């Protein structure tokens, strides 16, 4: 059973690849968390996986909230792996996952990172299509390595690109991001909005509602997955002035 969280498709594509090749079902954390579906039964020898993007050098809060609530039934401790997708470095994000699972009595046997195109348009411009294709090709190779390691049930095996000052970034910068970097107030739709409602549908936090054909953000803070900005067909959503001319990124599997 593979649980995934994804704003723009990178983590979904990774979870899908592993699911197809391992024959494990995949479950969307954003969807089940909303419905409070947190109780699961693992079959004999079924593996347990978590696939998610890195946000400010840690897993998304929704992933950690889900793990806190998770009620898992299995005859024996399952083989458990974590895969994070990120634009550059994961910091100690995998250690954060390991701690969260440890608190539930689940041992993280192996962990991996996959470098994929960066969707954080609040800070960075989206790369060209050629650059994206090159990164995705390498990502595919990384996924093959991960698949082999997971098939072999490698244990105590971690292949994560943590980057420099990983501990500091995860312990000090992530809490600041959670506090100040997830505010919805700067989100707005420009005059290019056609009221299609896609942003409302794709929001992983169910915090967008269309009123009179215009999206409104109904929570003060959100997951900051940036699905709304990146998946709007009109490119009509901006975050203050920061996202102007930064482009949009969506994994080809979600285009
Ligand atoms: C709010 C936010 C914070 C991010 N922080 C990081 C980071 O700390 N390190 C990194 O390498 N990539 C970071 N990224 C990039 C994403 O981790 C990366 O693009 C990921 O593959 C997106 O996955 P998804 O398409 O499944 O949503 C960040 C993206 C967002 C939206
Ligand atoms: S996805 Fe874009 S065009 Fe559609 S309602 Fe939202 S902001 Fe408007
Ligand atoms: S409002 Fe936008 S960034 Fe925030 S959770 Fe919803 S889709 Fe993601």
C-alpha cells in the first residue's frame, strides 16, 4: 500500500510507477485525510510506502498529520519505505518521516529522494521544457533504482540527497516556513480567470471556493502545494507579486 501526496504530479508519477511495478495500491493522502479515512488493513507481505514532495526541507504537514491519525492493521511489521521528490535537496526530511512513523511503532526500512522539476514558483522561475525533460529522464532512472531496492526489501538503506546544513534547514527554516510561508492572504485570481473551478477541485487542502465565479481562499493557511497556481489553465492565480512571470509547472502525467 503506497500513500502519496502531490500538488503538481511529481510525487504522484513516482508513486504510480512504484505501484504499477510492485502491484501495490496507491492512496491519495489529501483525499483520505479530508474524509478522515485513516484505518487500513495490510495483506500478508504487503509493503508500506510513503511518497511526498519536500516543502522547506521536510514532508508536507498534511503527510505528518495523516501519519499521526493512521490506524494500521497488519499481522507483522510491514517492510516500509519513503520516497521524497524535491527540486534540489531534501534536508533531513526523511528523518522527519522516520520519527513520525517511529511514534506509531512503524520502522522506516529505507528512504530515497528523487530530483524532479521544482514547482516552488513563489521563489523560482520554472525551467524550460527541455530542462524539465532532462530532469525527468534522470528521475526515471532514479525510480528504477528505488524499485530494485524496494523489491529486494533493503533495510537500513537510505539514498537521500540531503544537501548542506540539512539539520539546520529542517529544524530552523521549516518551522518558519510553516508559520509565515503558508499564509493564503497573498493568493488571488487575476482578470484572466474564466471561473472553470479547476483550482477548487485540485486544491489539496480544500480551501478554495468559487463565489460568483471567482476563487476565494477560505482558510488562513494551507498546504502550500501550489497546485492552484500551477494547474490553472489560464495562469490566472498569483501569490502577491512574487509569482508574476515565474511560469507554471505540472508533471506530464497530469497535463
Ligand atoms: C512550498 C514548497 C516548498 C518547497 N521546498 C523545497 C525544498 O526545501 N527543497 C527542494 O529541493 N524542493 C522544494 N520544493 C520543490 C518540490 O519539492 C518539488 O518540486 C516536488 O517534486 C513537487 O512535488 P509534487 O509535484 O508531487 O507536488 C518546494 C516546493 C514547494 C511548493
Ligand atoms: S483554475 Fe484558474 S481559471 Fe479556473 S476558476 Fe481557478 S483561477 Fe479561475
Ligand atoms: S490554496 Fe493552492 S497552494 Fe494552498 S493547498 Fe490549495 S492548491 Fe495548494
